[in-house]
């Protein structure tokens, strides 16, 4: 049925969609939640607001276990006559719910919302109150606590007063910019900063941009008394959706740990970075049995810290040893291994020497600093592969966020050196890293664009799955959707070896009931390993569109892939003939398209097969060598209901059989927004003769 795309390709605000003719397209669009932090073990009333229509919200979907919604109506009404800008309900957080930032969505008869974010915390949550723009009007708070507020207008300055005893070390952390990463229709983003004052107004400390754009500071008070902490935007800007959570606590705090990785199930000693190190220099930590990235709290003198990033890896673990600042002093490691290190000072260089075999590829990947994840090291890494004499053979910067990665195929047997450094020659105790050094084995990864589907009864919508083949993997990938709601089906999809993407067409049955669920897209491929077949199973990463001012389209990884069965919308059906298409090399085929409108919908409609925006193609489900002949296609229907697209196979187009494609019908809302409706899947083959 529909996807809503920014500037001909993105989920964005549907400005002013009111009345019966377009109410179904005005789905909820979350910009902020108040309070944005929720305490574990509590049930808290929240207000979720946005620019779109929150009419009839009946369900909330959360990332991970431990969160549930209360107070949302079970009975649903009819289409709204006016726009509802916010919804209020309660969120119950279990005592053992994981701490940190969680994605969530809201479902309504109009569709499923864009992603919102909540911060799960341990300390009591307090809401900012009154006019607290001067020290005299500061909100009085008792630590430990988490204060939820807003930098809501330009020059907004928020003060909070607290008491500290002599010798106490307090920690102050703001979650604000990190809560805006996934908000796809936020026109501008906050850059908050923290300033600490004594009672007389003397500045004691300040910080900006510690965790990416969010500040953090730790301070030990020399004498007892009342103190002030100020939150503001570094440019004195403001905006109503700029919510924040300010943690104020004298409890042990960690910003990072070293080492930051260990073997599954093992107990390792780590050095806390932050105020926890004042109590204990090393702390025992039990590594989770599940491999991958985790957020863990430390037990320091019987007190739990906040959580920080930690990796569980089955690779043999190595701890960097200084001095290793030159190739001649490189630390010897045996591959494969995981190297835990730290660029401990400005201009620090870490060198590791390893023995390699000609032609046996090695994968090096830094895991330290990745936007939108718990990896928040201060290191902006660069990797260099060198000879023992110091000649650089290969380099990389920013392969994954601010993390470097590369694959090195040794040209000859012998020793080589991998060097890790900071791009800007910075360093310090927070510049921790984990360097994976492993054989480059065949693999693949998957992404899905977009991250949600809204389907009316009897209609369809499209998801585009893209596969990235790695390290010599060349095979097909079978793609499945797990956990679909009752009454919703999806076409079979295997992305052939000759293609890097495919389309999933989700279809709701004519009697499908309103519902919303989180699903999982899984890809399966097979590789030969030592003469034996090895099955690879990989989960697709959902990609949410991010709206850029001026109409641009970006993509951001999110934690939820969601499906919602909605009420009927503007376009009830997109009908295409033929449904099975065969093209000979050099041949053209015409697809005739008829759209079925809701009785009261008479706006303009355009057609396409590709997912594109301002000349850039984001997804193309057509096989290599097959193109849309724009000059022979009727794609601008105006208020009509019939059009066509002409497909052409190049003379050298390779044979392929039953590749699923679909036709999208776009309804333009304004110069940056259109709503996309899909036909059922069509099967396209290329070859000298059709399959019998």
C-alpha cells in the first residue's frame, strides 16, 4: 500500500494533512518525549509529541524486553476530523530492564510512527519546572537523580542547585544530541554544554562534546555547600523538541573501560575510566556469553556504576604493551587475535608486528567510536599496514563511522606491521580501542530500506533489501521476514549472485485486522570452508530515512523493523499487467498500470520502479542490464488512473529467472514529501525463451 518518502524517497512529516481526503497518510511522526528518561522499576506517565497526526494511537512497540505501555485505548475510532499533535500514556519499566537508550514506535489507524527514543536509568527522575533561567531561580534537586528538561527557545539557560559534601566527586552527563540521532524530521540539532558554578557564581568547570555532541564532566568538591550546574546550547540556540536528561550523581561513574573486550563467559580485570577509578583501580567483570557489543555496569566497592561499552569476542585476547611507538619496537602478536589498546597520549602511535602468508587475506577492524552506538571512545582511528622498515602499504580512515577497517592481502610471506593512530594526533585515557585481526573469511551483511511498513487491507508495500558481499563471498542470499502479523504475507526472495539488492513486497489480506508488530529480516547464504559447506545467517539492519533541510535524504541505523496494518488510504490498489514479465536481450516490454483510488481521493499520482530521490538511486530491484525507458513511459498520471512503464533489456543482459519487482504509485504531499503505494510483486525473467 504505502510508504512515505522524503523528497521522493523518505519517511517525513506530512504537513497539514487534514480532512477525509488525506487523513490516512498523516501517520504519527515523533519528535520528542517528555520525560525522556524513565527509571527502572517504575511506571511513568509520558507525553509523546510530533508534527504529524497521533489520532487513534493504540499500541507502542519497544526495542528489547522490559518495557510496556499502559493506558492506550484498545478501541479505535474512525478517521479524524482534526490533527492530534501528541499522545499521553504510561510506560512500565521492569526492574531488570537494560539501561541505556531504547527505540520505540507508536501505532495508529493512520500508520506506524517514526522512531522515538527513551533513556532507561537507575536514579530517580525529576522534571525541570518553572522559569529556571537564572541562578536565583534554579531548580533545587537532590543527587543522585536524572533531571529531564528542554532547551526550548533561543537563549534558554537551565540552572539546577544541589548540595555536595567536602571530598565528594560528582558526575554530570547530558543525553540530548544522542537522543536526536534517529529523529528523522528534526530541522536542527542541539549542541548542549555543561557549566558548574559555586554558590557565588564562580565557574568551576565546563564541558562540551565529550560523548560526540553531548557533554560530561566529573568534579571533586573541596568544601561542603550548595552548587549550581547549568545546561544550555553551546550556541545559545533552542527548539521545543530539544529534550535532555541530565544525570547528577556522586556514585561511581565510568565513561570507558580498559580493556574493552574479553572472551565469552570469562572473568577479566578492567580499569575504569572516570570517577570509579578513585575507588578501585581495577574491577572484575564477567563477560557476557553472547558475542557482540554489550553495555555493562561495574561493581565498585559494592556500588553499581552506569553502563559502558564492552565487547564479547571468541578471538584470543591481547593487551597492548608499551613502548610500541615505532615499527622497530612493534609488539608481536599472533593472528588471529583481538588487540585491546589505548592511544594514551597525543601523538601516540601503536605498532603491532605479525607473521603473514602470501595471498592469505587478513581483516583488521577497529571498534572504538561509532555514531549512534555505545562505542564512544574519543579515538578517531587510522590504520596503516607497513613493512618492518616503515614503508606504508595500505591505509584506511572512517570505514565504519570514525572507526578504521581494511583487508590486507600479503604480497609475500613474512613479517608486516599494523599501525594504529589518531587522525588528529590526539590521545588520552578515553582513547580506548579494540582491534580485530582475523582471517578475511567469506561473509555478507544486509540492510533494509525503509525500516517500517504500513499496509491497508488488500494492499501492498515494498521494502528494499541490500546485500554487501565480503571477502570473496559470491553466492545467492535467501531473505525471509520473521514474525509478520496475522493476515500479512511476503513474496519469496533470493538475491541472486549477480545482484546486490532485492524487493520484499508485503501484502495484507482483505480481512487483515489492525495491528502492529516488530519483525526481523534474516538472510541465509552458504560458503565452502575447507571443502565443507558452512551456512551464514545474518540479520538485516533497518534503515530509517533522515530528513535533511532542503529536501535531502539520509539513512540512519535503527533498532526496530516494524509492520503495521492500517485503515484504507488514498490509493487502494496498484494493478499491473502482465504480472509475469519475460525479456529477451535487446527487447522492450510495456507494463500497464491502473491505480484504484479511494472515492474521495483525486490528487496527482506518479509511477516508478526504482527508489530514487533528486536523481540519486537508493534501490533498484531490476536485474543488471534491465532499465526503465523514461521516454516511452507514462509515469505522471495527474488526476488520472492509468499509466505505463517500458522496460528494456540490454543486448548483453545476463539470463536471470523470476526476479521480484514492483511498481510504486507516488502521491506528492509537498515539494519534499510523497506517499508511496506498491503493486503486488511482479516476476521478471531475462533470457532467450520463457520458462515452460
